[in-house]
């Protein structure tokens, strides 16, 4: 069989299973399995072996049952890094790249003060911590997460990307950080989905991704309260805090920030126009 026939069959299987974008997922699975790039596949349409065809069919069946395509291929690209993912760790989302971009831009606007210490809370696969560690090779980066499974991925991702200026620690938010340690930059993409919304999520998310990475409590903003409660004592006076926000949370989180002695530097919208990233800094003496 030729590869484009295998692609067509995989697309039909995913279409019948009601997958949102069957062609896109079938392409990812087919090119990944045959280890071929899209252009070559379309230009040469090579023959594939029965073994490759059987593997494409197996992976397509997994996708048809709802498993996220990123877990099936085991990898996702994030800020130019290859990040391994699988059951037990959240799949990094494209909007989180915006957090990294904005944090980097803010630092570059003040080149005299490259960050020496960076803390990434709720680090998961380590995607944010690793992207920042790569961008600022002289910085010492720490990533914390409560999930041992997630941290296993984070450590694997550090060594796969040859990034050595990052340490991953297990524990709740700031708990693993030695008392008195302060940071130039703190980042976080905490769980922010309302508990009551979890049952209504897409099946790929609800049935496959860890609920501990999603559930932000009754109003979705439990983690922001907790983070702002402690961030003041862990951030240097000239430091910055960048956090990802869920839909419609900007106002409530900005209020928590202000009550906790922070000023809002910016709220940045993502490509869909959603207020997605909060940039806050310790308020100066008034
Ligand atoms: C939304 S995910 C973000 C993962 C990663 N930073 C990213 O952007 O893809 C939230 C992460 O917070 C972690 N988490 C949940 N409760 C936590 C806590 N109390 N302390 C630290 N991390 C926690 C979860 O295990 C999960 O990895």
C-alpha cells in the first residue's frame, strides 16, 4: 500500500469516530509512524511495509478511542524544544508559549538585569522552565510540581534537550523552596478550570489528562490566591511574575494581585483575544 492510501484510510477511521480534525490527526500519526515528512509523502507517495501499515492502524485505533494525539506520538514542540508527554502530565498548549515570549520580552527590555534566579511553579512537563532556562543560560531555574509523574517527564525533557541550568523539585507551590530564597522571575501556569466544568470538558482532556493539572477549585482561582499569598516574600523587589489565566479570570486575579501588594504591569491577550497572561510586579512604596 502507498502512504497516501494509508493516510486516507486513517482519516476515514477518525472521521467515523467523530474526531474533530480527522485529517490533521491522521497526518500526524501517519508521518510519525512512517518517519517521513509531509512534503516527501505528498511528492513521492512511497510504498509502506505491512508492519508500518499495521502500526498506523494501531495508533489510529487509539486516537479513535479518544487518546490525545500528543500522547500517542509521545511528544510536542514547545518554544522550539521537543517535550515528551504521556499519561500523567499535561500536554503543553500553544497559548503557554505566549507566557514565555512575554517574560523574555520583559527581561530583554531591561538588559542590565538578566534574571539570575527563575522559579516556575506548577511546572508539569517542565516546558516553561526549560524554555526560560534555554533562553537565559546563566540563570538558575527551579521548577516545582506536586506530581511525581509530571516531574519524571520534566527531568527527562531537561536531559533530552541538554538543558543543565534547571532543577526540578517535588512539593506544593513554594514549599520546596528554601526559606529566604528570592527570585527575579516567577512564572506559573496553575490549574485554573472550575471544578464544576471538569465533567463537561472535551473527552481528550477529561478522560486522559490529569485532573490535578486542571482543577482550580470552585471558582477556578484557588491557585492564584495561594500563589499571591506567598509570592511577595519570594520575589525580588524589581522582580516580575507571569501567570497564565483561564477565560474570564483576569479581573478577579488582578484584584487578588492588588490586595497582595502587587501592581499589574500588563494583561496580554492571546490570538483568540482572550486575556491570557498576567504580568505583575511588587508595588513600590506609595
Ligand atoms: C496546568 S498544568 C501546567 C503544566 C505546565 N507548566 C504547562 O504549562 O504545560 C498545572 C500543573 O500544576 C501541578 N500542580 C497541581 N497542584 C499543585 C500544587 N499544589 N503545587 C505544585 N504543582 C501543582 C500539576 O501537577 C500540573 O503539572
